[in-house]
């Protein structure tokens, strides 16, 4: 029997059975790809292959959405260990055939509702920017000024596009960054300085964490009305601090800042030519004694074993509690990858040694 006779003999029941089986197979693969994030690229290739073979408009949209989801979720996996815990969740794309309103973006729901465009590059750029616009500052959006939130989303989106799809950087700046600045010129007060901090690991490492903490503590205080002024003050201090890193022996260099909501200090850790962890432990003690309640250790990944010793030693102080360990996109010298830790005032945690071991044994810090 040839293929023509085969298809002629098919009944409606046979056709429906085939469609049902195909739907089950496609559904199985879609579920598998979603359950295992690492299969994102395979998922994207799968839907692109199906779309090319069947030439179906709905499947073509699915393939484009899958490609955007893959790029966004790759970034989510990378940034989850860099940004504060709980900020980023996996995303999915849902196409809508109408203008998108603010009400379409529901808090706590990582579904990007996008109006599809013919230009797939623009779809991708929009997907990345929409995601960060929605995901950052999940608990403090209503407190932090819109210009700060927009500038933050723009900075992380620009870095993401440059790292993942560098050929789209110019398009992102033309289609997203420039219109955003025209709509809100105050973004210019932040975007250049944000980029400078990001090149030394301080943007996601210290600045965003401080802003989030200040906003959290100021929710029901008068300081909430002066949030932008306080953010600018923190930004000015950290920018000045970073610009003076080559002059670390300058006695006038401000290692710490005490504000109306929080106070913080920085310790820059790399393998010293003399001595060991003692001088870092003594600096941490001194900061706590002087009233600082948050200490950031910014370490160079090339000397991660020494950074680990410093973090473990500071964690052992009776007045110190390890609040968070995190990755840095760059260390304080501007080299790729770094290690960060945040300590707060508090009692010793018996589980801290295991937490440090787990972090430093993870694949990302090897």
C-alpha cells in the first residue's frame, strides 16, 4: 500500500486519534522543558523545528516566545546568585493582540504578556526589559521612586543584552533606552553612575541591597517621603568609594556610611602580601563597635580560598551574623566574577560553617 492509499483509507476517528497523539507528545515535551530549566535551549530549537516543518502561525509565535523565554531564564539562573534572594523567578511569555496596560502586569506572577511584533529582535529586547521591569524590587516597588526602578531595569537589561546578544546592544539603546530617557529625563541622573558601579561589582553587590533594605525599613516612617534624596546620598557615597579604590591608604577615604535607616561598610578582600585574616576581622569588629550594622565583604574570585577564610573568620565573631553570600558579576578591580558576603549585627549561627562550605563548593565558585 502506498502513502496515497494509506491516507485515503484514514477515517475521521483515525485522524482525531493522530491529532490527539501529536498533542500528547507535544505536551509531554513542553512539560519536560519547563520542569528542567537547563533544557531551555533544546526547547527553543524544538519549537523552531516544529514551526518550520508545519508552517503554522501559532507554532511560529510559540517558537519566538520560547526563544525569548530561554534567553530570559538563562539570565534568571545566572542572576539568582547575584541579586537578593527571592527577586527572580522563571518567566513565560503570553502573547496578546492588543495594547498592554499596567494592569496586565500582576505582582507575583512571572508571566510576560507581550504584544507580538514582526521583528523578532524587538520581541526579544522587549521581553528582557519587561521582565526586569517587573521582577526587580518585588516587595518595595511602591516605595522606591519610579526613575530609580526604571534606571535599574535599564542597566541590568543593557548588561544582559550585551552579554547574551551583543549584536542587539545598539538596537536596545535606540528602541528602549533612548525613549525611556525622553519620557523621564531624570533617569540620566542614575544610568551612567549605575554602569560605573556595575563594572566594579558594587551595583548589584551593595547598592541594590542597601536601597532594598532602606525601603523596607522606611515603609511606615517619614523617611519614605525622602526616599529619593536618601538613594542619591547612598549612590554618591558608593560612587566616591569606588572611584577611590586605587587610593586605599588615603586616611580620608570613607569606608562606611551611616544613614537615617541603615549604616554599612565595605571590606575589600584579596590575598595580602603580609599577614592573614586578622586585619579584616579587626576592621569588621571596629565597624560594629562604631555603630555600623551592615558589612559587605567584596572579594576577588582569583583568591577565593583566602576570601573564604576571611568570611569564615568574620562569621565567627559573636557580634556578627552572616546574612547572605552572593556572586558578583565583577570584582572591585573590574575583573570578571567576584564573591560577596553581607554581615549584620547578631548572634553566631551554628549552621554558618556549613553554609559557607556549600557556597564555596558550588560549581559557580570553582
